[in-house]
């Protein structure tokens, strides 16, 4: 019976580089503001301004789709139009 070669081991003194953050389809590293197109999350942002700007670009190019920015901390969904955030119309009391 032949002997197997010994497994190769790394020396403990070698400089270990930090592995990059691995992002796959199962779990994303989400930030606070999530850009959603037709209720599908496309990208996440740390602040509101770039999220609204990216949403406005999409809305100008494709006016028929629903574009919104979801705030994960407050749980609020903001609708985005071609000119920025669209304020909801107040309900009329009859």
C-alpha cells in the first residue's frame, strides 16, 4: 500500500491578507436605503440622496415602472418620480 503525501500547511508566520467581503445571491450586504424597481431591490445606498438620484435616472428612462426607495431603519417606502421624491397626496375627507 502506497503512502499518501503529507498535506501542505501554511506557516503561521506568513502575512495573512483579509479576504474581500463575499456577496452572493443568497445574502446581500444591504445598506440602509434600498432602490426598488417594481418592488425588486436593485441596489442599496448608505444615504438617501444618491438613492433618489439613481431612482430619478431610472424613472426618466422608463416612466412606466414603479420606482421607490425603501428606508430599512424607519420602514418607510418613498416613491420616486423623474424630479425626485414624490410627496403623497393628502386624503380628502368627505
